[in-house]
C-alpha cells in the first residue's frame, strides 16, 4: 500500500492536514511541485544530495553547474522506478508504457526492429498451473460446480459450490476445503515456475525440429525462436504465463523464416512441448512432487489484420503491458517482503549466531504472519513458504524471502535477446533526450560532444514523502496522467 493510501483515511484535522498547510505555504513550494511533476508524481521519490558540473575538457572552464544546496529542501527528487502499481502508480505507468513499446516493437517493428517482422509467424500462448485442489471460481455466471458432482471430502466439507459468484466476490480463488488443498505442492510449483518455463522453451525448439524432420542443430540453422512473456497471478495465488512466440530466420528479426516455418507449424508444436515438461522437487521426507504445466492451454495466432480470426498486435502488446505492473497483491497477499533483511529469513547470521534484528524468527521486526492483512488462503500459502523454507532440502529455493510472492521468485516479464530492444535501451534513450533538452535550454554543446565532460557526486539522503507531500504528489500524478491521456487521444485523431 502506498503512503498516499495510508494517509488518505486519516480524520480531518489530522497530521496530514497540518503538514499539507505547511507545504503549500513554504517559500520553496513551487520548486518542490516542479520536481514532483518531473517525476510524474512518484509516490516514493529518492532524495539525493550532491552536485554536477559540465566542464570544457580542454580548458577546465565550468560551463554549467548544479548543486542541491540551492534547492529549498536541500535535496533533488528522483523517481523510484518501481514497476508495481500498488507501490507507485506513477512509475508503474512509465514501466507499463515501456513494456508496451518493447512488446509492440517485436510484433510490428520500430525502435530498431524492421517492420517486416509483422509478417513472421507469431502466436499468443497462455500456460497455466495445474490444480492443487478445488477452489471457488467464476464461470460466466454459473455455479462453481454442478450439483450432480456433490460429495463430501474427508474433512466433512461438500465438494461443490452452487453459488454464482460475481467477478469481485472475495471467495473467488479460495479453496472449497483448505484441508484438502495441496499447499506444499502449490508453493513448490510456484518456486519452480521459472524452471518450467525454461524447459518449455527448450522442448518447443526440440518439437519444432522433430515436426520438420530435422535435428535441433539443423533446425537452428534455418529458424530462430524468440519469446516474450509476462506472469499473471490468478485468484488462487498461482501464476500463469502469457507468452508471445515468434519464428524468425537464423539471423533474427531482420530475416524472415523459411516458408515451411509457418503459423501451423508453430501452433502444432506447442501442445506436445508443454506436455513433455516436468521438474522434480528436491527429495524430502514430505514426499517428492513431479511438477508440470496445467491442462488448460490457450494458443492463438497473432495477426496483422485486427479484423481477422486472431489477435491484433496492439491488443497483445496492451495485454502484456497491463500485467507487467501487477504483482501477487492481486491474489490477496501483500506487496512487501516479510523476511528480515539482515538474515534473509534464516533467523541466524551464522550457524550458531542468532540474528539480533529478528531474534531468530526470520521475520521483519514488528511483523506477525497471523496479523498480516491477507486472505486466509494467502496466509496459508505464506505460512507454507515459511515452514518449507526452514527445511534444508528447500533452502536453495529461498522460500522465506519470497513468501510475500507466495513462492514465485522469477521475472514478471522477460524476453529472449533477439525478440526486440531492451527496457534499458528505452530508458537510456529517454534519459539522453532529457539531457539534450536541458543542454539546449542552457545553451550548452550537444550531448556527446567530445569537448565537454560531466562530473558529478551524489549521495542517497532518503526516500518518500511526508503525509502532506504524499497527498499533493498524488494530486500532481493525477494531473500528469490526465494530460498524457488527452495528448494520446489528440495524437490518435
């Protein structure tokens, strides 16, 4: 939960109101407001102190200088850059826009990717988790399970639900019987989801080669397979992957694949590749699970024509970008780490030294798993992560540091190298554009001019807003978002 949300519900006349009055009446309010606007209304800006200079490389003359000593607060505010909308709505919008352009470039071209890539075979694939127990679900307005399947489990609970759940029903995703739900299996599957994805990419290449009668090495000499994916949390706390798969020539997106490497070959190779993927959990006295993908598999071609029988490029890019900013909080858990930072949840700094920060609990000081503001199902998932994470056979999975993610520790969004440009490329281009604008505004030589040097020294001085600043920053963020929306609408006309 962001600082803004924490302070919005305080009573009129509380701390935030006095701080807000102090802020707007301070002499440096307009400068503070301009810095916050420059961050897009970031909820948790980083405070820096220091200075920078642009000097003539030949003479040593200082052409331009800046120091935070001139700022009213003595600090420069920089956006936090957090991708999660629940943490920072402003920075998550930037991340979402960057992800959209990254995905769209790999589908339609642009930003260094040739436009001819839109003619390559592409498919949008959704890989899901298997079932670890029956949960309340939303099935187009119908009851969870038909009445004819009603029985009772060993715990005396009815296996079946005759309610028609609305989309926002809090019971959705919760097990019908928590006692029957395989929580260890669910947590271990979550922890191995990244390995399952990696093996799928290997088996897909193998299956594509098999269906063409080639060896993998020979197939790779004719076709390169590129991927981009994003993880989405389901209501039951498990993720599924939305992936774009594209076939290129051996040199990547600059080269089309052979005519025989078409949409049909791609869509026919995915199901058998998914079925071949298995990962075995470490041996344990609890048992050993053989993990695999779920039975639900969705494969749809991505077509250039949005009116054709498939998905449009823009729709896919928007869908991927939307989930790139969401986290496990969508499944009823929290968006912050629970483990002690000093001992990473182990409770000990060394074999015989109890951590002095958490006193051996492994939790952040002041936290209690039983008091977390989460659903009962999420609490059981977190507790299972905590219990399994204490066992030596599962130590490598780092379940305690990732308990707030219900065991998942992979990348939310990732891509293969040849798919398109990187997020770093987009960020560097944006930073260079802003630096060029600043130089032009001050009448300085162009960015990259060999006659100038940039010297700087910066120190971290804190993060976040005071209660009144948080409210004003949210107001600024909404204004910035509205202005961007209006600009985008005008550009589309």
